[in-house]
C-alpha cells in the first residue's frame, strides 16, 4: 500500500502535468485563432507565385495524431485519400500549427515520392526518427540519422550485401527452413494443428540473420526473450512516448516507460554479447555486417557499434518475416492460385524455384498489397518541389510518403485492394516505377537484396511439399511495420 507521501507526490505531479497541458492548449488556441488568416494569406502567396497547394484532408490534429500513432494508420491514409480523390494531401499536425514546419503533406504518388527521396537536400526529421534512439539507449543509429554520420556507416556495411554474402546468408536461411519443416511444421501436420504463420517466420528469420550477419547462434530462449523485450521497448519509444511527450520528461512516473528502459538494456546486452563474441573469434568471417561494423573507425566505441547491431538486427528480421507471412496468408486464402503455384513447383527442380514467373508474380503482388513498411519514409524538404499534379510543396514542409498509398494508387493499379498476381504478367511502366516496397533513394533499405532472396527461397520451399489452409485471418496491425497478427494456417501433405 502506498504511503501518504507517495500519494501527495503523485497528486502534485498530476497537477503540474495538468497545468502544463493547459498552457500548451492555450497556446494552440491562441495560434489557431490567427491561423485561418495566415493560411489564407500564405496559400494565396504560394498559389500566385509558384503553384497550387495540395488539398486538405478533413481531420483534426487530435484525429490525425491518434491515427498516425495507432495501429490503423494505413487504413486511415487510404480512407482520407479516397475521400478527397487525391494521393497527395495536407493535414494538420502540432508542428504545423506552431509554425515548426511549413506544411504537413502526405505524398502517395510514386513519381513525387521518388523525386523527394532522391533529392540530396531532403533529410530525415530527427524530431521524429530520434524517438527510436530510446531502444539503443540514446545512441544514434544508421536508421535515425542523416549526413556524414549516416553515410560513413551505410558505406561501411554495403560490402556485406555483395552477391557472395547474399548467397552465403541465403544458404543458412535454407538450413533454418529445412530444420523448421522437419521439426515444427511436421509436428503441426501430424497433430492436425494450426500455427501462427507470422510467429513461426519471425523465429526463422531472426535466427538466420543473427547467425549469418553477426556470427552468433541464438538459443530458442534468447529468441523468445528478445522478441518479447523488443515489443515492449518499441511500443514505448516509438508509440506511447510519441503520443504523450510527457512520458519522456516525467518517465519516473510512468511504469511502462521504466519497463521499456529495462527492455532496451536487455536488448543492448544481446548486442554487446554479439560484439564480445566477435572479439573472441580467432578467424571471424570477413565482410559480414558485424565484421564491417567492428572494423569501421568512424565508431567511437562499442556502445555506438551496439546501436547499429541492434538496429540492423531488428530491421533484418521482422520486415522479411512479415512479408513472408503476408504472402503465405494470401496463398492460403486463394486455393486456385495456390494450386497453380504448387503445380509449377512440382514441374521443376528446387534450384529453379526462384525463377518461376508465377512465384515472382505472387511474391510481388503480396508485397504490393501488404507493404510491411506501409508508413513509409518521412522527409523535411530542403527546397521547393513541384509535383506532377502541379502542387507546390514548399521548402521546410514535412512530407510523409506512405508506401501503402504508393502501392495501392488507383491511377496506377486496377482493383488496387485486391490480390491479383496476374497483373504482373504484363506490367505497365507506371506499375514498375511505382513498385517501391523498400523505398527509394540513397537511404533506401540496405538489405533489400537479401530480403528478396530469402522470400523467394522460403515461400516455395513450404509450398512445394505442403498445401496451406487458412483457418483464421487474424487481424491487421500496424506498429512501425504492417503485421498479420494471429493468422492461423494449417498445412497438410
């Protein structure tokens, strides 16, 4: 039971928070009273001088922030885009109300998104990406930075994704899949038991990337604990603290925040364990991701190295795992397509699986319909940019480029919300140009070649010997990545 001093302390803290919130809301109200005049004057100036501004989505600041930090963000974007029949639109955020940036704009059109992502003057907003530093104990990482800090690290690890290393890493992934089939999947089949396809794929990809890229073999217990701690840490640092900045300032009063710091420490412990293991190797494999990090002199110490080990370990397993899970779900959901694929697989050798056109169409369509990085990249414009629609995006605007809008653009794809692998038999130039599941530009996904190879390896290996039946469609959840949660599938010979 809490004593009276603890209760009084909490009451005083709550009063202080309430006062602060009132001051912030009062400032916003005052600013809002004058915003319409400013916006009209500013919009007229932009329109008359350079071009028209994008249409505005009907959504309050609270509605927008709630959607952006909730698990319905992709569906919210699709809804707003459909309401105004535009893949480029403005919306209000706290920063735009307070004048921290010129405009907040969603760009779901591939040509403009590519223009922004390849523009050297456009940068990641540290105010947004920096929240992820919490998971690395406050140390910056390759994912959250710009400029020379980012460039020196990205350039350093690039050789780890050469064709030689991709082949080596894929061979290990193949071994992991075979082991999973002979142990886990065989038992599910024997017991006529459904399994959570996403959870199973996460275990495979995490153990594979850890062994191949970081020369460390995770135990089943370590995998389970790591995924659990990762969920706790990311939920706090990338979601709850974004919604409520007071959680960062007054972390001592939030149990979840304290628990997340513990999770981050445990995650960092594994990264340090990986680094210490490297120091003990007599002949470490040359040019692995870990080898490149350890021999990159731009890192000042092992804690900085650990930040990138953590970041790349996270990025290297969950996006691939969820992509495979989405694809397997769609295959199980469409028996006719599944039968055609299995017939094609039966007609060729294992070495030829990844070259089958139908497999490639299915994989591509699954990644288009369910882009794991649905939220997409965010940039602050370093110059004015004019879109193909004639809209002006002013310098200093913050631009959100959700890949789910790009990959479901009705102006590019017929029936964009449907799973139609055959659309890729004769794709238009616009379709190919709009297929950006790994983003674009110099800060795109460094591991996309590995992800593609693993997906084209794991999916056919499962389908070659087993027929899948969808038992439960589960739910779609978005939190940094688009996840098929609780999707239950049965396999049979």
